[in-house]
């Protein structure tokens, strides 16, 4: 199974893996008919798929890799229905694969502000709408939508998180967690961003653009970068998925952010997903065989 060999080689280059029984790094060879590799010295088995999204899946790895490649190479997203048509699996299987692959696309360690372009912070609302009007959601409309806070470094990476409410505490929490101290932060005039310049020990420089006065760019002060990302996500969800519930929205945000953060990687997004799989790999040693009673 070439796909299994590909997964194994990402975790253990040149076929060398740590043997739990020998307590040394040994050469391992494929066990015919099983998703396992055996130590060349003691015969102990390791299972490269244990602990990954592929464990206990009857779907061929080739199909998994095809779905991973398609999810990584698209710009606006691809539906489970399209994967069903391209791979021949059932819709239920395609949807499950997408849900599992999105788990690989979560970036927990994004740090913003180490460049010189500054960091833009903004909120977005998904679902719900103001009847006959456009613009920021009003207090009475906010129970019908899902709230998201995001931060993006100009010419850099982005992080987007679903939040229960958009208030000063939530806005402060996202910059404390993801934005380096002494960074320049750009926001609009919303009151939830009032405290950035006064956060203890952070020394942020805070610049604001007043959208309520229809001012969108003033020199280098704007939030167009993150507004562009919100537009990409909303157009993608509306055009490809049509709607997303609050329960699954974070997974979709992770998917779009993962591709955005690697937008200059060309065709290397698929290897990046495989690397994520390799980081999940755990070894499952088989219990020792019973000793020969005649020895």
C-alpha cells in the first residue's frame, strides 16, 4: 500500500523507528496484509495509523490523501458533495473525512506581531442579518448570529476564533494570547478595543480608523487586510457550503486560516497536512508472544 508507506516515511524517514521492545531505533519492514511494520530484530509491530485521523477507518488512504489534497489546493473551499462525486465514496464518508481533516488545520501556536507591518484586529458576525440594512449588527440582532474575533499580521498570518460575545474582555484576550508585546495594533472605532493601549505590560501602540465617518484608509491606518479575509470566508461559505452552524464554524475558520497562512506555499499545503498527520502518530506495540513451553 503506497499510501501507508508515504504516511510511515513522513513519521520515520528511511524506515528507522524506535522499537519499544528493543528500546533502540531499528529498521522496520512492512507486514503483508496489515497496516503495521515489524522490527527487523525482534519482530515487534508498530502501527503508523494509530492516533491519527486514519485509525480504524475502512476508507483507503489514497482516498483520504485525495481529499486532503483537494482541501489544501482550493481557495474558497470545496464541499463534501464534490468529494463524493470525485472519489466515489458516500456523502456520509466524505463529510466525515472533511470533519477529520479540518482537525489537522487547526493552528494553535500562531504568534503575530514579529514583523514590521502591524496587526489588524476586527470582529465579524456569521448568520443572522439586519432586515433591509447593512453594516454592524445591532444589539437586538446579535442573538441570531455567531460572533468571531480575528487578528492578522500584515503580510503574515491570521488567527480567527469563535467567541460567545464581542466585548472588551474577549478583545483583550485575543491580543494577549496571539500578539507580541510592543506591536502596533490597528482597529476600527468600536468601543471593545478601547483598552489596548492600556493593557498592563504589553505596551501596544493602538491606531484606529473611523468607519462610522466613512473613512476606510488614512495613511497606513486601515483594517482592509482582515476585512478581506472575512469577505473570503463569507463568500466561500455562502457559495460552497451555503450555511454553517455555530457548532462547526470554528472548524471552517481553521480551514480558511490554514490555507491563508500558507498562501505563498504553492503546492506544499498537502505535505504540510501530511506533516500534521505525522505529528499525531503513536506507536502501538503488540504484546509479547507466549514463550515456547519446550524451551
